[in-house]
């Protein structure tokens, strides 16, 4: 065998060994021995979910039909309103599922809404969009296009608490800032 042939054989053997080691290493990774732990889909969703504060809003016993309570949620720059309606409401809690709460910022251009008890509507004084608190803040009429963000409520030891927001509060990229 010539010197050139011997050099060529050594080079080929070297390549074969490197390929073997590379493939063997990938097989080890594929078996999961060297991969970092991955979160299960539900764990990942929980990790990405915004962490809303728990805020006491009012004692349930104080909420007669027609009662409203102003509060801020999820922070002091976000005016919100709790209202006990005469009848059941989508997402309502308490007696007859009649207690609901919403962001008070109109989804059109952010004007603070007023609750008109005679019409059971949240109405914008700027361009007169009207939102129905019994139907998860659905737009009834007006220039807005989105429903009102609804505050998620719960009752703990007789206290109505705010614990989350469904929908994006006007002017925000995320509800928790
Ligand atoms: S800001 Fe409310 S309708 Fe325009």
C-alpha cells in the first residue's frame, strides 16, 4: 500500500469515528437524558398568566339590588364599578347571580362610563356607547367595538372580592402593568 493510500485510509477512519460520536451524542439527547425539564402545557400557561391581586370590594350583605360600588382594579389607575342588578347576569355571583363588575373605561376612547339604573346600562357620556352589564358588558349601541372588560368576582367569608379581569382594559397592552 502506498503512503498516499495509507493517509487516505486514516482520514476516512477518522471521519467515521467522529460521525459515530456525533450520532451517539444525539441519540443520548433524544433519549432525554441531557434535556432540561420542560413545563407541561398547563404549567406553562399558568406561568404566563398575569398575577391579579385579590381586592376586597364590599360585604355581600350591603349589596341591595341597584347598589353600585366604585373601586379600582387591578390597580389605582383603573376605575371599576360593581353593581348588583335586579336579575341574573352573565358571570354574576351572589344572590340570583346578580352581582357583576366592570372596568369603567369605555372601550372606544376611554371616557369613564356612568351606570344608569333606570335602563340597567353603562353609558358613555362622550359618544353615547351603551354596554349591558347583564350580558358580560356587551356593546348595545355606539361607536365602541369591544365589550367592556369584566372583573372576575368571588365571595370569601361574606366579602365580594375582585380576582381577575376578562378582556383588555382601555389604553393598556396588558392589564397588569
Ligand atoms: S369614548 Fe365612549 S363612546 Fe367614545
